[in-house]
């Protein structure tokens, strides 16, 4: 089993301010949310039918899926409106020396 470490994802300067930034880590497609409460990271796929959340509407707190308008709290991954019923897969993240990192 591979040991977990903080891993660099992208420089904070590349973040789309107050929006969702697509990012890749290996084979993972990620969504990086610049929320009103800080930076949060989830898998980019909607838990309902797999649409890319990076193309959804984001208001600084909630991300709306572009396919069926399911709504999620971008800080916790919790579903907030149907048809979304399953939580997003969130990754622990932090900012370290100007770089957004994930714990993997």
C-alpha cells in the first residue's frame, strides 16, 4: 500500500478566482473550488451521472451540475438539490508555499 503524502496540484496563481478550476492529478480529473470559505477539491465527476462539474454553474458556495442541475455544497460535497443524492468525493487540500496541495 502506498503511503499518503501532501502532493502538489497547481500553483495558486493558476486558480480561476471565485470559480471552479479543472485540474489533473495522474489519471484523476479534479475540480478545485475557490469558495467564499477557502479552497476545496473534489473529483470532477458528478455523483449522479458523471458530468464534469467544472462546466457547471458555481456561486462561490454551491456547484450545479451542467447535465441535470443537481446541486452540491462545494465545501463538503453534500448534495443540496435533486437529482443529486450522493455526496461528492472530496480530497483533503491545503495551500502550501503558494501551491494547492492534495493529500494522496
